[in-house]
C-alpha cells in the first residue's frame, strides 16, 4: 500500500531489461550514438513535428534549464502559486537562470487564472527597469494537486503569453497521466495549443531516471547545449537515458503505464467517495488523490503498512478539515495493484 509518491515505485520490467541489454558493448558518448539519434527521432514522431531534445537527470533540472534558456536580465517567470518550480525546487530555477525571479499567480484547482495572469504580466511593463520584465510563463500538467488543464485552458494561457511574446513552458513531470486523462495526443496538448517548451517526465511513470527537455521550435534551442553542459547535465553515457525512453515508447508502453496508474486512482476515488471515515478533498483527474480522513482511520492505515503523506491544507480552503481529521495525498503508480487499493480502503472501513 505505497501511496506516498510515484517516485517510490521502481522501474518497469521492460525498461530495466532494456538498460541491461544496452550495458554491453560500446557506443558514441555525449548524445552522439545511434540510440540517442533514434530516440530523438522518435520524439519528433510522437509530437508530429521536428523537435529538439535534451536529456537531463531530473525534473528540477528540466524545469530550471528550460526557463534559463529564455531569461533576460531582470527576467520574471510567472507560475501558479503552488507550482513545483516555486514550492519544491529549492531556488534552482532562479539559480540556473542567473537570479531571474518567479512570480506567483493564483488560481483555483491548482491552475493559473487567466485574468489574474494578464493582470500580473501587465504589472511588469517592458520599460519598467526598476521592477524587472516579463520573460516566460510556466504551467504544470498535471498540476500539483492532481487536476489537469483542459486543452482550451492551455490555449487561453498561451494566447495571453503571446500578447507579450512570452515563451510558454509546460512542466510535464506527470505528462503521460495528464495526456491519457484528456484522451489527447502529445501534439494536441502542447505545441498545437501554443506551448513552446516541455519538461517531459518519465521517471514517475516507470523509468529509472529519464527526463527530457523538448523544444517545439528547434531555433529556440540554440543555447541549450551550452546551458546543459554548464549545469553538469550532459551525460557522457547518455545512451542509458535513451535506452529507457526507447523501451518507454515501444508499443505505447508509456501510455499503458499512465492508464494503469490513473485507473488505480479512479478506484481509490470511487472507494473514498463511499467511505464513512473519509471523503475526497476535491476532484482530481490524474494519479493523485487528495482525501480528508479521520485521524483515527489514518492512524489505522499507517499501522497496517499504508504509506502516504499528510498534506498542508490549502490557504483558500481553511475549513476543509476539522480538528478530528487530516488531509492526505495518495499517489498511484504503474506498480500499484487493485489489492493495494482495496487493502487501503479496508483500512478506512476498519
């Protein structure tokens, strides 16, 4: 009953086997090998256009270097107030972008409010040297609270960004989970809606350690080789990241894994909705579930081996939890089983 994070899960068997196969023999280093080129071409096929791909080790690296590539002196990047880049990356986006600032924009359901984004961008006029200048917008898909931007919502954020010629970045640590939740194609959820850059995550969805920065306009990626190298993210044996993605994409495995984890989250949501000791905190669509649980039920579940995190109550929802309750986050993964879910639900019913 491991629901603390999808980062707790191991690697899918097919990906582990592909790594073992690739461990033999020799291949050109620093991204110059045949497998690297094969996977780069596969990304272009998946996104239905020529893209530039840069492998990195972590989602934080992908986000930070993506945003660094578009910053200017005095630069401002706009993000949701609860986004991973501003809450959980220890200042890495600011550090790697030469102290460019992150400015929070509020919005319900973990998503940037378009009207508030427009107002916030307008508060940084291009010639306001004392305040800094707008440089980029970043959205998280799926969001930090398990919700998903719809395709029209992405398009609306992109249109606002375009009014000031601001690149739009997408943090896709759980990209596949959002994609299957929307029944969309990768192209439909990104560049066709105005996204310029993507942090493409594989680690949370069955890979060992595989993240990529995707530029939908290769001309915008000219500085990235130097930015990545300077940040110590250029792997000599990059074929081991390529090998993971090669297996990840084969026969649609990546989408199957995301469908499974989302399906397990659906099972959790359905069970919690009928529980007497728990209730859903808010609707979610990906593989994250947030529940308000009685403290006694949470204690029983922990004593029986369930792993999950207590979660801070959102500032906008102060009355969500009573004194006898706690808010918890439950995250499913490709490795979650029906028995795991049903076992946890039984704990709540005990």
